[in-house]
């Protein structure tokens, strides 16, 4: 089940959203806040009207990550079948063919702030960038990690942060596709990263799990909350 919480009061809002037949692995709000996407092990992605709590959209195997396009017209989903799919939010239909190329589970997806690029992270040890308009991969995969579990773009789009089961967080220059600085060491694997606010403060969703991380403005330190419940900071640039 999925629960909604009032950020100001910390109180649950209404009854839980029910319908998934198994664990729920990913949630994301539409940019205008009227829709919520949820996904899980039951091989479905569900779209919920936040006001009426109605749903649903089918998917492609166990789904580990969902992300809305910045303008809200597309939803990206990824999971155990090693593909990424784009969905038209208005029609609830697939927008083109699946993005293929990964050879392992795809654990994370993130849209560039411009909406023109999509980053995907996989257990195949790679991060890939895709042109959203053409659905084609842009350049060679980014490599160097172990199994990659999280991706997030800097708010201005010039950097990409990635996190891995190898217990590191890495920063990449989006234009040159080169790693920026040395990997930021962590105490254990990181499976979520959250972008910072313009003020530089960490801004994860109100309801987060222990398996998350948070990049503080992508400045000199990367703050991560790890799967073992610990918190650590490592140098970055």
C-alpha cells in the first residue's frame, strides 16, 4: 500500500492507497501535483488522481523506478526486464518502443531538467543517457561503478550524480561525459539520491526509506543515507 502524508503536520492524509499486489518500490508525483505514480513487484505501474484516488496503468515486469518528465507529459518506468519505457500520461499508452541496451535490471531513471535527456542506471554496471525525442542512446555508456542503483541530475543540468552497490557516489559532467573528481566514498551501498533545493538544502520526498541518499547542491560534499541506516559524507566536486 501507499500512504500520503501532510508535510507540514506529519499526519497521514486519508486512507492508504491500495491495489498493488506486492511490495511497492517506487513513487513519483507529477510536476503539477495532481497525479501520483506508483510501481512495484506486481508488474504494474499505477497512476492515481491525488484528489479522487483513482488509477491504473499496466507495465512490463517488476518495476523499480518511475519518473515524470519535467513538463509532465511523459512517465518513464524501468524494471527487471532490462528495458525503459515511456508513457503518454494523457492517453496512458506507450510513447514509442521500449529503450533497450541495458543487459541487467534497470534500477533508476531520471529526466534532465530540460526534458531532453533521460538517464538510466542498471545492474549491468552502466549508466546510459538517452535522447527523449528520438529514444536513441546518446554516446557510450558511463562506466566505472559496480551495479548502479541511483541517478539524479543537478538542478541546472550540468552534472549527473550516480550511486552504486560499490559504496561510492560519482559526479559526471553531462556535456563531456567525463567523471568529475574522485568517487565519493560511502559506508555501504546507496539506492536513492535526491536533488537539492536552490538554497542547497537536501530535499527528499516527505516519506523516504532508509535506503536513500541526498546530494547537497552537488557542491563539496555528498550526503547519503545508506541501506544500513547510517549517514556519511564524502568529498565531491
